[in-house]
C-alpha cells in the first residue's frame, strides 16, 4: 500500500456507493456472512486511514481489524438515519484511532522506525525514500493544524465526502468546508515559507 499515492485525493470526487451499500447492509442484517462485500469494499480505505493516522503498519492492521469486528457486531443497530454506511464505518474507525491514541498516552512507547511500514515493497529505494519523505512532511504539516482541521483533512484523505465527514465528526457540513478551507490555506502558507517584507 502506498500512502503517498493517497495524498492527491483531496480534490478527487467521491463515488456514490450509498444505494449499493444499503442493499448490502440489508443482506448482512439477514445473514452475517453477507458482510463480506462491505468488508471488501472498504477494507483498503479503512486500513489506509488507520495507517496514516497511526503510522505503524502492524497497529494500523490491528485497528482496521477491530473496526470491522466492531462494525459487524454493531450492524444490527445500524440505522441509515444520519448518513451512509461509509460514514458510520468511518465514525467507528475515527473512534478506534482516538482510543489507540488515548492508550498510547497512558503507555507511551518510542518507535525506532516511524516510516518502515509505509513503503511499497516493490518500489525502488529512491521511490521509497521519496514516498517516506512526502508522508513525513505531510504528517508534520498536518500536525501543525488545529485538531478539527487536521481531522477533516485526514478523513478527506480517506475519500469521505463532506456529508460523511460531518456525520463522523458530528458537526454541520458548513463547518467541514470552513475547516478544510482554513487547513488548506495554512498548508499552502507553510509550503510557501516565510515571505520577504
């Protein structure tokens, strides 16, 4: 999985899978084994989101597994009232990552190699170094943003629509547009560097 390839998704339109999801959810309500198509549809996106947020491949894989287990167990309670299945699933992912950050705060660890799992094994060493550097720079830039702006961009990088991000974070869509606009302006300013007076 190349996370660097995900960086360009901010302007890519999100495909509408809601109608399809609704039918798959109905089938999974009747037969839990029918959850597999939903899992296959969102596995890579959830894993990518978790990997980007957590930076450790093994922990990201554990988190993604936990997200799908929680979703499968909570599926009988899912009601398509305030958003799509995708926003519901990413709310679970968002909460799982937040829980893991809280656990890290209680039991801090020092990682020896923060980006070891972010490279594609088929990439050349040069491509891997460039991708790791780009991911590190983006993560550093995102780290300078206020929490809400950072969360909005991280969910946008996971291909969620504005409505889905609003549902995940429990805010209005206008708040998402405002936060995204401010975050992108801050990133543009940071990339430009200091200006001459």
